[in-house]
């Protein structure tokens, strides 16, 4: 057995030496961070990534390229180590888990180099770096090693496993699940966190169907995982009517400008939606592709949380182009107390942690110096915390990989608990001479355990859950104080037939599409309500579809053009069916009609009461002033003005269409002519008539009556010409209101209509001018001022009526005309008669003693 292990180790060392000799960069020996305990867990993490040979570029601008051998520190990945520290501290505080014994750790940074991962794995076994293979230089370290957690990618996990499997040391990988990890010749495959492939596939498919994206591309790593993903999800997509525009396997580091890079870039033009499957290490490819292909407006759907690597290069640049992407992540509860733990982290708390020195100097821009070969921080603020850092360098929320590391520590503690329990039951547990169990003895307990359970449970137990939940995140523009990833929905999965997708559309930001859902279709037939675009990319397979314009529909799939509905019909919201329009007019049952009828009746009643009051006090001087007969005529005409507005309400007929305009024009001309006659009497009474001259007063009275008759006859002639040439008639308006046929009265001759209004305006203007000139005459019973004010109100109403009437449609146009009639009539009534009513009712003394002209 020892010979087999030695021979296998020799082969591994030979390959290891070949890899080092082929590697262009020199990799210095990586020191580790060791904390003693009864049992030691090894940890291999990746805190840096190195760009080589100008292979990672951020676009066509050479100034944006990473120069040769630049090391980029992934500060966020230090949270993986903190998750391990936190878990170990909690376990060590609980005496029931390890029976008052403690866990320690031995941590290494392997970056993203498989050779460093292999080197650090050997250092874990030998206890020294540089390593001495197959020899334990520090037995106090190596004899306590019970398991190892690492690495971050499939390639790194594979190299770690090649070394650890020789000694049967348990390894828990926190990389995405890969079935190939157990088929590469290792004596013992690493333990992996479960992957919910059926849930993931169904979640992606239901999301695509939700947005009707049925023409999508697949981008996967060039390994067994990528091949399996393409095979399985393609079958499911075909079953749901979704087509694959392309399925591309991309290398991790494509050279800018080479054939592979351009092939990947061309693929992005084939569809607007691209599904990217892989982990952080796989998708260094996308750093350049996302920016170079930004003009194509791709929507990215990712299957893992791989943003941390991208942010390491240029977060603001990446998120400028990557905003709108959607990602799936297995739902995990936040680790209780982990945020508080992160706030308490400080170099003083872990003085021997060689990794926190570098991370702290980057996060807080501290300088450092070396004392006796040890890196020491200097010029750092004392009371700083990780919680004060911006999201682009540190996120207090638990990342999926940190969650896995935390769960892996508890899985190892569970295995140790069960192994120690057997010793307790067998009375063989002696802490004084205790030695850590041989690593291989933990395999039976790890194999029956379940990784990824709820780590917030106090008791370490296995939890089975038939329902799997995926959280759906959306990448938002990075702003100060806001999350770059926002949860916009979730997917619950029990089986292929029992699942539920819920999304909050208000939170989804699709970037350049301004929250308008883009189409990504590959089928020849566009759905109902849509038509094909004229510029199909592939006429035999893929055409984009756009909604029909307003007022048009398609009632069949795959139509090239939309068509309009008949005039008496309108399209529904889906624009796939014509519905009959509803007949509408200003009816008496309409709320607006009820209000207008109520106002009309009220004003008519007020006019009638004023008329009755004037008849009751007809012999009083204030009533007799300025010709009481004209007052009677004016009041009656105003009552008819109010009543004529009722002809505008109700279903239009030939009779009502003719009467409403004729009555309106003639009755208003009588009212305004009466006011003009009153104005004439005021001027004549104070300017030309001598006091006591009965003949002259009689002539003025007859002249005022003639003014009323002539003014009215002229309007009657205008209306007669209107009726004889092009009279009003019932009409329909099918265009003004969506989904309605408006019944209305067509004015017939627009010129005649405005002539009626113009003539009324002429009479009103003449009255206003004369009354304005007579405003300074003696004011005892002088109506000049009230006439002036009433005419100003009248003119203001009808001047504002014209633009309002012209800009209105349908029932609103009728309501505007009714309102103008009521407002102008009410203005005349109030200004002319309310002051007299006040004097009659409340000051019934002085006006009986005055002498006036009759």
C-alpha cells in the first residue's frame, strides 16, 4: 500500500514539475495562516487573479487592457476566509459539538493557479512551505489535519483532489457542482455541494417563457460541465418551444482579436438573450465580451454568482454595460450574526493573519512595511470597519461561496461529532492522550451527511426539503448606497409539473431597453397582435416581432402587416381582435348631464323668482328705472337662455340639432339687444332729455323697443340663411374617443355658426362701449356700471369659449358650449338684477322717495 502511494505521488510530482516549468510566471512559495486546535481544517482559497500575456482586455481601446503580469486582488473573496473563521469560532464556543475540544485551521491563498493549489495541498500534508513531499516536517500540524475545504473552480478542485486523494484526506469543494470531478482518476473524489439542475433548468425556461424569449444563446465553459448543461437544457427548451440560436464553448482567457474571440463576438449578434453557465473563473471571458458586444443590446441570464471577478477589474465599467442582466441563485438564509462578526474584524483581532494585512491595506489604503520579513500595516485609522466600505470593494451580505464555506465547516464538525460520539460510547475518549482521528475515518460520516443545510440551526442535523427555491436577481446601475444586485423574484420547484415563478416587474431594470421588454423570437410566426419587422436576420428561422400600431390588429399568427379595424369597431388591448364601439352622448343619466340639468333648473328658478319680485314691486322707482318692460324682456330671455341649454343634452336628433342653435342665437340676441336698449336709455336720459319732457321720454322708450326688435330680427335673418343653406344635422364621431362612437350635432355651416356668435359679440361690444362711456353719470338708479360689468363677464366667457370649443372633442365639446351659455347668462342675471333685488328687499325706504324718468 505504501508503495502504491509513493508511486502515485511520484507521478503527481513529475506532472507538477512539468506544469511549473511550462508556467511563464514565477510562483513564490505561498505562506499559510495556521491556528492550532485539537483538530485542524485546511483551507485553500483564491484571493487574487493574474492576467497574463494581455489576454484580458476590456474593449477595443488598448488603454483599457490589463498589462502583462498584473495581479488583481479580489478583496471580496476574503469573506470566504471570514466565513470559515466565524463558523469555527461558533463551533468552539459550543461544548456539545466537539466535547470541549476545539477546531483549528491551516489556510493558504492559491490565487487562481492550479499549480499553486497543488503546491499548497502538499504543504498541508508536510506542514512546511517550501514543501517536502511525503514527509511530515511539522507533525503537530499534519497529524491534526482532518479535512480540507477548497477550491473555487473545477480545475483548482481537481488539482487539490489529486494530492489529497493519495492520503484519503476528505476534501469539500465549494466550486459549482461538476460531475467530472469524480471521473478523473482520483482515489477519492471531493465532496461537492448539491446542484439542483432540474430546478435551475425549469427556472430559466419559465423566465424565458414569462418574457416570451424563445430565441436564446448558450455560453458555457469548454469542459464536461458545459457539454452536460447544453445537452440537458436544450432538451428541456425544445420541449417548451424555445430555440437555441447558438451554443458556444468559450475558453477562460481568449486572446483579443483571435478567431475564438471574434467567433464569440459574432454569436452575440444572433440573439438578444444569452444564458451564461459557469463560475467566476470560467467567465473571465465575459469581461471583454460584455463590453465589446454592448452595442448588440444583449440581455444576460447567469446561473451562478460570478460578479465578484468582474468587479475586480473595473466595476463601474462592467456595470455600465452589464446592467439589466438576470441571475439565478439557490435561496439561502442570511447567516445569523455574520454581519456583526464582519464589523468586528480588524488586523488587531487577528495579528497572525497574513492575508488580512494585504486586504486591509487595499480596502483602507494603508501603507505597509516589513519587520523581520513580516508585513506590518502602518498609517491606518484605528476605528475602521468593513461595513464602511463601498459595495465595489466589500459587501456585507453573505455571498453564495461564503455560505458554502460556512456550511462545509459545519459538515466537517458534524462528521467529527459523530466520530467522537462513537469513542464516547466506547469509553475510548481520553483528551489527555487524544489524537485527531485519521482523516479517512470521516468519510463514512461525510458521505451520509448533506451539504448546504440550514446553517442557522443550533443542532447539527440533516434537513430534507422537497421544495427548492431559487432567488432571481437583477443587476442595477451602481449608485452610492444601493445594491448592485436586487432581488426581483423567486422560483419555487417541487416537480416538473408543480412549480411557481413570481416576479416583481416594477423592480426589473432591463438597461438600454428602458423597462420595455425586448423581443427575442426565432419562430416564423409572430403572435397575435404583432407583425414581423422588415429586416429579419434569418428569414428561414428568426424574425423580430413588433406590436401593431395603435388602431391596428392582427388576428392571425405570422402576419407581415397589421390592418385597421372598421370605423364602428376598435382594437382590444392585445390588438388581436376588433370590438364594437360603444355609442356615447351627453345624456340626462350621465353624471355631467345630471349636474348641468340641475344647474339649469336652478338658474331658471332664480330668474323666475326675480321676475316675480319685479312684478310684485313694479311701481317702485328702482323697477321703473330704465324701462321696466325691458327688464321683463331681459328676464324672460335669460330664462329661455337657461332653458335652451337643455336642448344640448340627450341623444341628438334632426329637430334638436336645429332648435338648439336657432334658439340659442335668437334668444341671446334678444337678451343682449335689451341690454343695449337699456344702455341707450341711460345715455339719453342724462345727456339729451330735459327733465319733465314727456314727449322726449316717450320717443326714447319707443326707440329702445325698436333696438330690441331690430337686433333680434337681424339674428333671425342670419339663422334663416343658415337653415336655408347648410343647417345643423345629427352626426357621429368615431375617431375622437377610443372605443366609442360619439353622437353629436354637426353645425353644418361653420361660417354661419361663427356669424351668429360674431353678431352677439358685436351687440355685446357696443353695449360695453356705450355703458363704459356713461359710467360717470349720476349713479342714482344708473345701470351703466352694472351693464359695463355684466358685458365684461359676457365677453370674457365667450372669448374663452372659442379656443376651448375648438380644442374639445365628443361630449366635452357639448359640455363646453352648455357651460358657456349658463355662465354668460348667469353673469348677466347676477350683475344686472342682484343689486336691485338687494335694494328692493333690504333697503325698502329710500327708493320709494326718489323721482326718476318713466
